[in-house]
C-alpha cells in the first residue's frame, strides 16, 4: 500500500499544496516540493508517516488492553487502521470503552501536534525547506484528524462501533447492545455502499463491505458465545469413535468412510492418538496410487486435541481459525471421543430452540 499511497500523494501534490495553504492559512514555498522526483519522495515520507500514525494508534489500544489484563497476540496494520489480535473474551463495557477510545484520541493528539508544527516552521531561515516541512506536517495533521473521525464512525469493526456497544451495554444486556451496534453498522455500510456506487468511488464501496462484514462477524461471534456458554467439549462430543491404524490400507479407509458415513478418523497406534485422516487427505493422492498406500502416508500427524473439560467455544474457535471439521478429545494420552462441526451445530440448535 505504501508505494500506491506515495504515488497518489505525489501525483496530486500541486492540488494538495493549495488545499493545505487554504486550510492552515500559511503560505507554502513550492520550489523544493515540486522539483524533480521530490513529489514522490515526499509522497513516500507521508505514506510512511501515516502508517506510523496507525501504528501508534494501535499501540494505544494495546497498552490500555494490557493495563486491563487482556493479552494482545499481534497487531495487523491496515490502510485505514489496524486490528489488534486480542484474546477473545466477552467484552466488559468498563474495559471496552477506554480501550476503544484510546486509539482515536491518540490519532487526534498526533493530528493536533502535526498541525501545530505547521505554524512553527515558517520561522525557519530557508523558505523552501520550510515549505517542505509545512506541507509534510500539514498533510499528516489532516490525515491523523481524518483517522480520528473515521475510526469513531459508530460501526463495527471501527472503534466507534465498540464505543457505541460499550455505551449501550451499560443500559441493557450485552447481546442486545451488540445487536443494536451491529444493526447501526450495517445501516452505515448500506449508506456508504449507495454513495460509493452513485459517486463511482471504489474506496467507499470497499469500506462499505468492510463494515458490513465486521458487523456480521461481531454479531455472530457473540451469539455463538452466548449459546455455547458453560457447555464443555464432553457435553457435545461423540463417545464412540471409529478409529483407524497407521497401517490401514487407503482402499480400506475409503470403505470405512462409506460404511460409517464419517469423513474423518483419528489414527490410533497401540492406544495412543498419532494423527487424524480425512477425506481431503485421501483426495491428495490419485485413486491408482491409493492401492499401495497406507493411512500413515497421508494422515496429519500430531493433530490439535482438546480435553473433555475444555469449553465448547474453544472447539469452535479452533475449527474456525484452522479450517478443520473435527477435533479428537483426549484425556491424558487416551482418546475418549471426537467433537465435530456437526456436534457444535447440534448443541447450538438445541440451545436456541430447546
Ligand atoms: Zn482503533
């Protein structure tokens, strides 16, 4: 994204210089700004500055989160903000509100500091150098204030969506607060989308999709969380597990799949779980090659397992994150059951309608 931004900023430099002059009321000497490749060099500097601003914004979220005892695994920087990968805990409005506000307020502070510097540089002796600095910091000042405003839109996955939910959650149950916040987010997405199409603006359309998906994810995750509350893996798993051995021939595995209608089997050797084999593993080899092969040749060794006492929401999280359909349940070293996507859906349906 940085070269793209650098190019956009560089190619519109004459127009933006005029805009910054008008907005800040400070005359800008353009001799250095417009010379040679300087527009693109300045574009690169401003693009890097913008990303640095997004980085500081995310660090602000993370520091508040850490201070409130939430672990942050990683931070992904995106064009219009970042995503902090935090432990998925059920949000507590007392924690969520300051955490969500910290980022935008930091962007606002950066924006104000950059804008203030615009009025300091004109005192420099070299007007051409002063012009470059006024342009750069003026631009970054505007971008950071926009970042502040954009992130406070009351729509998931923007910070404003979390602020709205935290504010609502003080007055009503979390599930209702999430539903309302998600609906507001979807409404914003539709409005953005319509404007994007009318103005033929691809960026607005992308943002609309981004917000729509974010609203749905937030609502779905919370619904699952509430449905699966205090259900353990043991409650949902199937106890009688059909297993295969590493030495089971692949043609026999296919027969077993037809007989049992199971599409995946734990692989057990002398009572210990050593792997898992699924229909998609079988499909990795051609039907002719299968004749001479055994389960051990295609299985996934050391699969992810869960103890029976684990919360069922963990199974959902692992299946979604890893894109897998079944998790063996292991107590000590012994295989005691298996939990599948179907088991999860069954529990959710029971909980919803039962
Ligand atoms: Zn943020």
